[in-house]
């Protein structure tokens, strides 16, 4: 098993970088809505999700918990203007689920925007929302988010599992980049972002236990750090995680001294905003993987000692 201190340091460094570059979580309010006003919401929603995991798992140090709360406060108050930018986004694209997806983790962490909640309840009644064209895996995630919000999932999650690539346990050598990301997010949704490893169907858990180590080795060799990070999260979501030492050492070695994690091989070049847009996601993923793996490692140690 990997040294828990090494795993923890990856997450601590990632949070330091995210806080130092918090202004990268920005909107483009003057952009033509036809070319993607909502696109800039995605990083903010991902940040909120990871911060929720941090507070849920309770394994971060006081410094990391403070940074997470400061990041949430900054993005909610400054970037989202207290949630009013989400309301604007919902008006730009009334039936897009994106504002709801971003809002939910903030709501679960104590933030509130009544207009978004009202719009969510109204939209949930519409067949158009239930049929909004998305991939099977994202549809599964939307139904999970509806459940967490307190709504009846449309369609029910149980009806959607079989529609995903992973549920079919296909030939493992056919996995490539896009498929691998689909696999990771299917696992995230089925386990509620690592909270419930028992949410994986037994045949899927067995399939992953067999083939995930192979995929991890492959993407470690390719230095695909963003995808490797997500696969390390999947490992921590399994009933019996491996916490692969070689993978974690390689992942930690790729992290920059300031905490940034490159997406592929080495750090990109460009303007600060351009670099942020490439690096924020693998750095968030590094924090996510670190939090879950640290939690599982400490649980294993406690179990062994009892």
C-alpha cells in the first residue's frame, strides 16, 4: 500500500494551487449566449463537488478545510454573484440542466438561491427536461442529482444503469480516452462520488477489480495525468481498493512544486487563463483522488488495528 502521507500531500498541494489561482474560476458574462455562456459554469460545479467530498470524508487537515471553504465562498459570492449568475444562465437556456448541476453541491453545503430552486422544481415536471439530449452516463448523473435534491428521479437511476458502457462489461482492451472518462463518471454516479462503494453492481465491481489495474498501468505509462487521476478515484470507490503504489508515486511525481497537476505529460505554456483552463481539472482530480484514497487508507489502517 502507498504511503498515506504521499497521497495526502498530493491533495494538499492541489488545494494550495486552486486557492492561489482562484480567479481562474471565472465567467464570461458578455459572451454571446449562442456560443456558450454556460460553458464557464462547469469548473465551478466541479470545484463545489470536490469540496463537498472534502468535508464529507473528514480526512483533510485544518488548512485544507479552510482553503476549501474560502474557495466555495469566493466562487459563490464573487464569481456566481450569490447565485444570481446561475439564475441568468437558466434564463439564457431555460431547459439546460447545467445551472442545476452547479447549484446542487452548493445547496448541500449550505448556500441558497431560491430562484434556481424554483426553476428546478418547475423544469422537473417537464418532459423536455427528462428528454434533454445527453449521454447515458450524464443522464444517470442527472437522475442521481435529482434524487439528492429531493425530487423523484426522471428516469429512475435503476432504469439507466444498463444503458451505460460500463454496465455491459465490454472487452477491456477496447477502452480508449473517451470511454475511460465515461467509465469513471459512471462509477462516480453509482457510488455518489465515492460515498457508497456498495452502489456498484457486483458484476461491475468484479470487472473493475480485474481490469482497472491494467488501465491504470497503461495511462501511467502514457503520462495521461488527468485520466490517471480519475482512475485512481475509481480505485478508491471500489469495495477493496488497491491504492497502487507505483501509480501513486508516478502521479505524485508529476505534480508541480506549486501543486498544479498537468493534464498530459508536462505543464502547458500560455497566458495565465489559458494555462488555468488546461490545468484546473487535473488539479481538481488530484485533490479528489487524494481525499478518497486517504480516507480509504486510514479506514484500512483502523480496521487492521482493531
